[in-house]
C-alpha cells in the first residue's frame, strides 16, 4: 500500500496529512493477497457445475459492488480535493476528525477488499481449469 507520513492509503490520517488519493488502477495493483470470504468457501465445497456457477455469481456480485464503490470513491475524492482547496494544507490542525478523509479511506478499503475477493475467485477458476487438463 502507498504510505504517507507513516500511514497507509487505507488509513484516514494518510489523507489528513496530505497523502494523494490513489487511482482505482493503483488500488487494484496494490492488492497482493487474495481474500477468502465465507461465501467463497461454501462455493468451493460444492461439486461441479454448481461450484463454478456459484463462483461466477459471487464474482459478478462483487464486481457490481466494485462499480458502485468506484462511483462513490470518485465523488469522495472530488470532495476531498475541494475540501483541501477551501480549507488549506494545515486545516488538519483545527480538527481531529474530517469527513472527506475518513470517507476516502473507507472507500479505498472497500475497493481494495473487492479487488482481493475477485483476485481469489479468478485464481480458483484458473486452478480448476488446470485440474481439468
């Protein structure tokens, strides 16, 4: 993850201290480890073809969630940039909590999580394809 002043891009203080918001591609590229969810674990336990169908359903739902999060993330980044322009670079001294910073870190984490889940499902489907041959 990107860091600024000792905080990762998933932490509100990263933005509070002036860290630049990452692009969605940068967030996707920083995912190093896939995340296993209980719904994916249940799907793995199923037999084919139900297993593949359920993994595809979960993947599709996750990508739809990512798309919703991307829309909101872009709006939050706009708000953050607008707030920084109006409030100035030292505005963090005036408050201990700032909505744009927290919202940006939360949406960053939602995107990071979604990309990690899709990464895991894609790796499972690749393994399944290799097992068939």
